[in-house]
C-alpha cells in the first residue's frame, strides 16, 4: 500500500448522541482526502441519526431499525467500504489529528502487514480503558 491509499473509517453506534459529534469532528480530515470516507452504522434511538444527517452530511450513514451490536455493525460497514484501507473507531472515541495519516504511513512503511493498531488515552477518569 502506498501512502496515498484511500481510507474508509467504520464507526458502530448505539445511542451515541452524546459522543458522536466529537468523534465525527475528529475524523473530518479523512473526508478531506481523495477517496476518504467515514461510514457510521447506527442503530440508535436517541437522535444520533438526525444529528449526523444535519451536522455531518458527508458522513455515510447506515441506519438500522434494530439495535445492532458493535461487531455486526462493523461487519456491515466493512462490506460497504470502498477504501484500500479499513479502520475502525468507536463512537465514544476522538481521533488524534494525525491519526488518518499515521494509519496510511504504517501500511506504506510495512507493506506486508495485514493490520495495525493504535493506542488510546483515557480522558475520562470515571472510565477504565
């Protein structure tokens, strides 16, 4: 993979209205790249769908009528993804500004790898990472 590979980011969401704005705002750099896409697979009942449609029209929204657990939602999004590279982020996470480039760079520098992982930092002292 080259450093200019297209990136698809899949986000599973269930009742994520409280956290989805920060998550999607942090992923806007993906949408600025040629071929970059953000796919939200949402089964919320708390207004997440309406908020995303209004505030993030460039995000590809797949809304499911029944609650769908994260693993299945990720698989649905992966099947719909068009990018050369596939990344997953949860709806309560905020990506670092250089995260999309770091994903591309990792695969460009290690063309034999099938996967890469990143670290997370806990900014919520009430939650265990």
